[in-house]
C-alpha cells in the first residue's frame, strides 16, 4: 500500500491547481461516470435476492484439465480453496463436506467455509455446463484430482501394451497418504458403466487392491446439468468374475483352446466361468483370463510354466507393435447397469451436489446471516477498488485521479483487514 501511495505522490508532484472551470469539468466528468456505473450495477442487481447477489460477486475460476496437474499455475492458484474442503483422505467425506452446505438444516457458520464451498460448487457447475460431454469428463477429472490432492493420469500405454483404466491417482500429493487409483465415469442418469475387458484384466494384475470407480450421474433441467449424484465401487480380483458373469458379459469369459479337465471337451462361457471360479489364486486365474475370448493381447505363461524362449534371428521380420486397447472398443467391452453394479460390486451412493444457479443462490441465501456485514464490506471494497483504480487511470483531471488513488489505497486496506477476519480459522473448520 505504501509503495502505491508514494508512486502516486512522486509522479504527480507538484499538485495541480484547480480553477473554477477545471472544477466544473471535474464534477461533470465524475457525475457522468457515476451515472454509468450506477446503471450497470442496477441492471445486474435488479430483482436479485441477497443470495444471488452474493454468488454474482464471488470470484470466478474457469476449470480446466490443468487443475489435475499439481505443478501447473492453475492448480496452484486453486489450492487455497481446495485445502478448505475437509474430510481427510476420503472421497466420500469430501463430497459430504461440500454437500452439507446445501442441506436445509445446515449448521455451517464459518465465513471461510461458506465462501470457499460456494466458489468450488460454482466452478463445478462451469465444469459440467461450459464444455461438451467429452471435454467435461476430462475437466471433471482435473477437478476431482485437485479436490483429492492427486493428479490426473496421462494416456501412455502400459508395459502390457494397453491404456491405463485409472484416470486419477488420488492423494498422491499428500504425505502419509496411500495413492488410490480411480476410474471416473460421467454418465446420464441410469446410463451403463462400461470399459475395455483387456484393460480391466491387466489393471487387476497391476493393482492388487482393486480399482475404485467413481460414477457421476448427471441430472438435467433442459440442456443444463443441474445436479450430479456420485456413486462409487471397487472392482477387484475378488469380484471381477461376478461382474463378468452377467448375460451381456459372459461370452468374453469363454476360454480359447482350453478343454474341460473332466470331460476333455471344449468349454463354453458357462463352463469357463465355473472353471475360472475353481482356481485357487490370482496367480492361477490371471493367465487363464488372458486366454479368454475377450482378451486381445498375447497371453503370458500359465501358472508354474516357464516362459516360452524368445525366437529372434536376423532373418525374422520385426515384431508388430502392440495396439493399445481403448475404452471405447465394442467387441471386448464390459457393461454394468446401475442395478448390476450394486449387486455385483456393492456400489453405493456417496452424495448429491446441486449445481444449478438456483441451488447455489439458495445455499448462499440460507447462510447469508452468518456472513454479517463483513462480506458486504469486502465485496463493496473490491468493487470500489476496481472502480477507483480504473478512474485513477482514465480521469483527465489529475486532482480527481489522485483522490481516486487515495480511495483505492483505503479500499485495499479494507480488503486486507476483512479477508484476514473472514479466513481466520474457527473451531468448526477443524471438526470435519
């Protein structure tokens, strides 16, 4: 603040003298600018509730995939807000933390929590509505990666030649927390969950703990997304056969060139499923899954077998490159309806976030009393600071400009003091 004040004084000394004509022009100029600003503010605020005015005055952050990259400037800018979300290293608790602000009988009183949560929910709304379906999915990955202190996974092929099915690694940036791979699906309400069978089988080998799926079902009002319902389940070695046993998936389990050990006959999908279920360990199961009809990569040796010796001579042609299997390939794609996901994996709903403008205005309205006059002063000071800085640079009369410069300094001091009060930790901030 002092440096700005000195800059103004040093640049414009000596002070200009004001005669009656200059004063008249100054008043006319000031009245014209004030009238224009008043009209703009009236148009924005006409008919608006207190909650709507509060949401309109909040800082706007445009979500992007960069939020999923911990070292990006965009992510660093948002960290101060994402750090306000309690719940620890738990997706469910963090979603509940955000959801609680919108509850009818919410007891949230912390100004810091109210403001940061509203800003994040508005950013989530922009993520869901400002992009096309495919782009929104990628941006949502970035949002969730930042919320969970993790990072978005790029799409290089794995050592097995496939694309990874994990979209983010949650909690990878938090010391003392275990990295959790998550696969995200953003779907219309009631839509099927699906993915590549080959990629899934290999992911089960890479992640003994299983893959956590996060499913965001969208609710729309007209063309806009008004809410998302988040559900989660773990798909792992223990339940992969249950998932694949549905009528729609079981054909992919048919073992190729493997005969029934009891009858010596080739096995169909049902016999193959029974055979696979009778294996005693993942080390036995995985090589057989590589020999099922849905698996498209070269299989490894069976359990207990020695790997086949590599054959390579100068005369042999170079081996063909392995083609990564994408999640969109249809012939070897597994499917789960929401009902099947609940039955086979225990999928459960973990929260519902309302993101329509009306819902955000309502949430702001029911907490406005806890913000007292401090938030009103803050947003008034921010608006005045912007206006005064603009007038400082555009005013033709330097005396008027200097007054606006002084006013801007006072606005900045008000903002600093008010923000210090609003962002002060409260006992409530440590409860969740």
